[in-house]
C-alpha cells in the first residue's frame, strides 16, 4: 500500500472551466462535466491505498476463505447474473493471475476489503490519491494528453484489462488510477455540495455493520477503463454504476485509514 498524507485539496471542477474543457476535448455536451461541479474544498485524514487494483489472484484467496461469495452462492439481489463471468470451477481464466478482478459487484468489493482489514475508498479519498500531489492537473501523470503509453483506454486497442502496474505510477506511488478498469468507491451517486467538507462520504456508512440491505442506489465509480475515452481518464471525472452491476470493465482497490 502507499501512504497518502493528510491534506486539503480542491475536489471537482469549477463551473468556469466547462467551456475550456469542451473545447479541449472537442465535445459540445455540458453534461459530460456537470457532475464535477461545483469545485469544493475537502480535508482528508491520512490513509493507505492499494498500489494496484485488486487482482484475480488476490480475489481467489478471498474466495478460499469466504465460500459464500463463490459464483452461484450469493443472493440474487446482490448481483445482475454476471458475477465472476468467465471463471470456471471457482478459478479465474488461465493466464489472468495478475489482471484486475472484474465482473465483481460493489457488495463483493466491500466484502473483500472488509475481509482484508481495509475498506473501499470514498470518492474524495480516491480523487485525492489519483491526483498524486499535483494540484489542478488533468490526469494522474499531470497535464500531458492521454496516450496509450500512459494508460490502457480505448485508443490502446487492447479490448480488455492489462496486467496491474503496466504503466508508470503517479506521484504517490499508485498505479492505474486512469484507465484499465473503473473502480468502485464507497459513495452513493449524487450531486456535489458546494460546502467545504472533512472526510466526507455520501449515503449510509456501512463500513462497520456491512448491512448491505441498506444499499440499493447507484455507487460512484472512478478512473475510466480499457474501453473509455480520454475524458473518462481525468482525475475529476465521475460516473455511477449499480451496486449489483458486475461488468468486465469494473474492478476496485482498497484503502486503510492510518
């Protein structure tokens, strides 16, 4: 894990930037950036974050200790029918050991992190870690435009996740915060508040109780994926996903408070 120091940052995007961003990325739709507005100050306590997305190898260790999360064992209300699609007899596809685990839902991601003595990051923690100490930068590596040498996204033409750690780490020593797979966060999807905040989380906080019956709303996902565009790779970009939504382009990583 990488240590992320306590600090304060400007989360999101000022509304005054939307026209510039539309011109920069050659798009005409305000709504592509509207969820990032308004920018607001956030203060965070120090935490550790996984340097890499959780891999198939690591998730298999979890399944060995938590048989209730094997395919066919979890409650139907917690999945869309695609959970661990591509696995056979409880094993990931051959050769995919160090690829990020995908086709996992939010509930399984929460359970894995809890089992590991960690938790899912809030979206504020995720964005702060993704910025790597670079205030105002577009991407984890800075303002250099997206390029297949920097991240796995649509233009890379892989059509699938790459081995974790295949691209350069950011300033905090964290890998793959742009592209490869979208990453679940703990937060409920919704609009930003303009108010300053300290260690914020939106929606019910079930880190301790793990009461999944309280969670049915869409969750924030971050980072873009192997099929995404440069806009999705931006550290401020937000999207959402249903908590039962296992898909081949969504994975996760964990954090641990200091």
